[in-house]
C-alpha cells in the first residue's frame, strides 16, 4: 500500500522472491498491473498518485516493503512492511533503461541487457596472450560467449538475436551510427574519446561532458521515449519535416511521465545546457535530423533528461562475466595458478553499466545506510539486489549510501558534490 508521510550464473538462487521479481521486471512502456487494471496516463479518470501507486505495487508484489509518498515534495521513499534481519533480500530489480559506463566501454557487453561479452584480448596484453601457459589456461577455463553485432553498425554488440531485435525497436534504430560523418557517429566518437579524460571534479571538459554516466545515455533515453513512450504504448510518429508537431508534444508527455517516477528538484547554478553546450547541440541535432521522426529537443528537455540520469543512475555489472569465472577456476587449480596467476593481479576489469531502477530510485541517501545494492543475476539479466546491512524495524525508511563509505571525508564530500551539483536529494 502507498502511505503518505506529512513530514517528509544465476548466483542468487531460485527462491520465491526472485521468481516474483523476475515476473515483475519493470516494463516502462506499459503500466498495466497484473490484475489487468489499466493505469496508463491515457486513463484520465485515474488520479496521478493512484497511477504511481499501482505502478510501484506492480513492482513490489510480495516484497517486504511499502511505498511512501512524501507530501512536501511529491517524491517517494521505501519503508519495511515487517521486521527485517541483516542479510535479508528486500527486493530485486532489473534496469528499466541502461547504458555502459564510458570508462569500461573497451570491454564488450550486451548493450541491451548488460551481460558481459569480454574477450581475452580485451583484458590481457598481446605479450601475455603469447604465453603458452596462458593459452592453455584460456582454452581450458575461459567460458566463451557469442557476440551478435548490430546488423547496421559495428560499434554496438549484443548477447543474442533477441536482445539485438529488442534494442533496435526500443531505441537503437534512432541512434545507430551506421553512417560516418553524421551527428550520431560523432556522438559515439566523442563518447569514446572521454574514456580517460573525464573531469573528476565535475567541471566541463571543453563544453562536451561532465558526468559519470555516458553521454550516450542521454541520447538513448530520448530515443526510447520517442520510439516507445513511457507508460503510453508505442507512439505514432509524425514524419513531416517541420521539426516539431505531434512528435514533440508526445515526447514531452512521455518525459513528464518519466519524471514522475524518477523525480528531482532543480538547484540554482548553471544548467546542463550551459555547462555542456556542445553536447546539448549535438544531441538536439541528432533528433532534429532524424528521418524517422523529426523531434525538436528543447534546452529544457535536454536538461530534464540529464538531471533525471544524474539523480537516479545506479551502477551495476554482470557478476558472472567470463573473466571473473576464469580467475575463479584458475585459482582453484593451484598448479595452474602458479603458472598464470601473475597475469591477473589486482581488481579485474569489468563492463560496468549505469541504469535507471524505479524502486532503487526511491531509496534515500544516508551516510549510515541500512541497505546495500548488490549486482546479481535475476532472470538471466544483470540486476541489483537490495540487501539489509543491519536489522531493520517494521516501518523504518530504507536508505543506501551514494558514496563509498570506506573513503575518507574529502572523497565522500567530493563524490556527493559531483552527484548533487544539479539536484537536491530527498
């Protein structure tokens, strides 16, 4: 139930809660709950709050949590519906939208679901790969995963034909860099160029970018809203060349609906469009020139998408990736490890993603959190699992830390500032 606060490799196992959450993976293109009740924005007679209540309850199902609306700002938080013990799973959630992090884009991964497709040549040097011992170890212990590239471009890959088809229909056909020297191709070029030069202090890099999530995420989210809407079903695209019309209006409606599930409050200071004007212009030009549907992406639209991502992105990854599996197998074989262990010292590189998680976005920030979000496999997809880090009483609000609590004071403050510079967290 929704309550109002006036103040304010399949490593997880097949338990009942997991099956429940697999069935309730958020379909951001439809808000029809299991009982068949139509809760789409088109049902004008349904109050907006009731729409959101039905949406969240369709995700929660049997999880031991309740959604709570904060009257003061209209946002939502999560609280327990019963006493929770340390280590208990509160909920599991796959991302509604996702995009690979810029700093890990050299490691192959499915662009649609986040499954790692890492290959030995992406993590070992050519010199190491020439080692006979490592060659034998890779042949014995490396689990190969098939890579399915986009049929139109060579810059995006998938884990299956199904993921490729889903991605094409949901967003990729609007931003596929199949032709060089186009705004879309330039977006991919710019993104790749930021692998090692991201501004760590939150300042703009030559007016192009200044966030931890990928600039591709902005274009991908715009494309998803344009092609599929948000709780509206598929949009009927207007193909006239005026640069506006019904597509712009429908997109604005979809963006407004998205903002109700991933809310934020703008803060004073330079807007994203002012801080990174080059990226704003490039993104706007992509959709203005799109033959599929001419969209006039306003400065306010760009800022809203950016701020939604800035406020609500959560990092996750595939914990069953081939490299981690390879290291685990080699470590179990002492003789083999003595020969090749020197080639993978330290933290193994991963294909990390940022995602939008509707329930995860409702978790408040605290430097003394009672929940942690852990990357696990749910329904064969990399997902986030919320686990209690301590005993939690019934009715207690759930919170996570948006920073590394193991870092020093300056590191924590810097991270919080970077993530809060354009928003105020509830």
